[in-house]
């Protein structure tokens, strides 16, 4: 059975990488059927970028409109003091992602780290 799930662990807060790798690949993956399910995980420095940059939040909304899923690491947000801000970003699930991320690494899903 072919793997149909991609998780993108997004840790790089570089805006060019955000626009021209993370969201370009994630969106194209859904539009072209390369992956059935695409999940972007906001981890570390990217949390600050999302909270501070309206253009990045727009990219998230467009990706979600195409059927993509986005979550954010609650522990990272707590450490950065950004939990409340991130919870106000529509559609971003905030939770402790360590356990589910480990399951993805150990299971049949594909994980891409950026």
C-alpha cells in the first residue's frame, strides 16, 4: 500500500523558505495529488514568524482552504509566550505534538523536516 500521508515539520523561520519551499510544496502536493493528506507542524522559531507575519498567516489559510492541516507545538508556544496568539490563528490546532510526531516517525507516514 502506498503511503498517502506527509507531515512537514516546519522549524525554519526564513521567509523565503516559508514561501518558496514549505507552502509551495505543501500546496502543490495537494493540488497535484502527490500526497492525499498534508500536515504542516509549526515548531520552534516558526511560531514567532506565524504570530508576527500576516502574510504567513494568509499562506496558512490558503493551504487550509486546499485541504491541508496545520498544527503547532504547544510546548514551544508556552516557552515563547505565544500560546494565546497562536490560538487566535484560525484552524491551527495547538497541542503537545511530541507523541504524535514520534508515532509519525515510527509509522508508515512520511516526515519532511524544513
